[in-house]
C-alpha cells in the first residue's frame, strides 16, 4: 500500500524542514520526501494550501471515560500518540475498571491512535485520590516495580503526584523522600519520570534540587506556578539540563476525582466548573457529589502563564492534560490556532507554527525516548497531520500510514499500536 501526500507545505521541526514537499508512504513508514514525487501510489492526498506536520504527541491524557473512548476523540485534535496517565474512569479508580496493567496494555492495541502508557507510582501513605492510592508503594519496593514496568514495555512512570512544598491532588507526608528513592532506583532502569509537584514555585525548585542532575520531567509548570513569577521560575529551571518541562495551553486545570485536594480547595474559592464538550461553555459548581466529572478549575494568572510557557524556549512541550471528554484537547488546539493566527505576517506566522509544533512533536518524542515518532524523516512511522490554517481545523490525520481522519471525518480505521520504546 502506497500513499502519496502532494503539494503540502511541510513543517517538520525534528528535521529542520520547512517548505513545499511531497511525502511518499509505504505501508506504515515514510519512504521518500522531495519537492516533487512522481511515483505511482494507491492513494493520493492533495494537501494544496494546507500544512503537513508530524502527528501530535500529547504528554498527558487522562482517559476519564475509558481509553477506548478518548482515542476516538483525539484524531480530531491531531493527537496521534497520547501518553495515557492512570486516572479515574467514570466513578471508579483506574484499576477497578481495567483490572490490571496487563489489561490496560492489551486494550491499547487496535485503536484509531497509538497509545503510549504511563503508570503512576505514589508514596505508601498516599490518600485523597481513588486511583493514585492504588498505585502507592513502599520505598523498598520501588526498584522492583520499575523493573516490572520496563519488562511490560510501559513507556514512562507518571503522573507521579507529590505534595512537595504545596497542595497536590493527594495527601502524603513522605513526598520528598519518595522522589529521592524513585530517582535513585531509576538510575539503572531509565524510564522517563513525569512529576506533578503540587502547587507553587517552591515545589518545582525543590524537585529540581532533589533530582540533583538526574533526568526528571516536570508537568504543567505554567499551571503549577500560576501564583508565582513564571519568568523567574523558568530562569531558574533553565540552568538544569537534566530537567524537561511541559505546559497546558488552556485557561483551565482539572481532575476526575471529587476527593482531590486541589479541586476541594478551588471549590471553596468558587472557581470550579463543568464544561460542555461541544460548546466549551463553563457552568459554575457549588458542590461536587451531584455533578459528574471532570471538574475544571481556574486560578489567577493560569492562562497568562500557560501562554508564556507555550512561547518560551524554556519549556519543552505542550500537552493537553485531557480528562477524557475531549474538552482540554479541544481548548489546546483552539488556542494553538489563536496564537498562530494572531500573527498577520506570513513568514512570522510560519515561525510561530514551527515553534509550537516542535513542542507537540519531536520534543515530546525525545522526552519519551520514542526514536521513530515525532518527525517526518525517512523510515519514521507515518503519523501525519494535514492542517487547514484558514479554517482552523485538523483536516486529515494518518496513523501508521493509514488515514483515520479524512476531511474532518473518522474513516473507521484503527491502525494504532500500543507503543514500546523501540517504536
């Protein structure tokens, strides 16, 4: 099976390629990239007037309404590889719904998008969140758990939620010592570790100090430091080459658990809402028990910080922190288009697009150690977006060389695989 994408304007930050190119795909990989390709193909896609980019890799997708359902939604946002984080499924914990990590990996094959799985690890005294409590583990068992996850081809450890120097979604008294033990045990295993430090600059900087040169990824820095000086935070982090970071691109944070310490805190401040997944309109909540999750909340400077982080060279990646109803990923893409189309001069518009796409493709692939995703190089897996910037839509999406979204409509194809580090 050969597919030829013609006449598109390619933006491929991973290969520093920007310009008009044709792409030839054979089965699941890219086999040729040139200004003009005349090879015969079984399928020709005309991308005239549109942009061709790698598929987006989202560093945090919480399934919420099951992995199977959210993977039907993500192609509309151009997300070809979500990193699935364990969180509540409907009103159950993640493991109560799926039963085991092995079951999670099994259902992650044959979906419209690829699935990279992260599995959380939490301190032994964790409470205050249904799912995270089930991933609690004693310090002396961390090394064996890491090795077991690596043997299962789990891509990463995350989201590790620790109330370091501030409020998080959980309660624990041993967050700092847990992180120290986790990083030490991981020195010989080498899985990416994705950390949510809890509220505030102090937590992030303390985590950087504990890392002490060891690799660590810190999630959604813009939201975490919403009440601090984001410029100072990014300046301090920039001195540590072992630390990578990401940000939301949204005015809302959120959670699927009504027991979350953070959602309870913001409910008392009158800042918790539900959001309609179609209209994206928010409705204020006054109590949680009678409302269905997800629960979204905002806070001062959250949106401003996220925008600063999205544009800053000091932040490596943009992720949705999708909660399973499609809202957060839709807001991410809406603001992606808003930022690009706020620029009127075309060369600057393309530069802006390339800057944002780098944080949604090759950078997250590097963080997750995915060597064959996140760019449009030869022999790379053909995860590709065709973007109509004028209409502000993801027009067509290919996953492993197969079209899963065509002219804004799902095709019914399900070529996604459960990723291992070799893919």
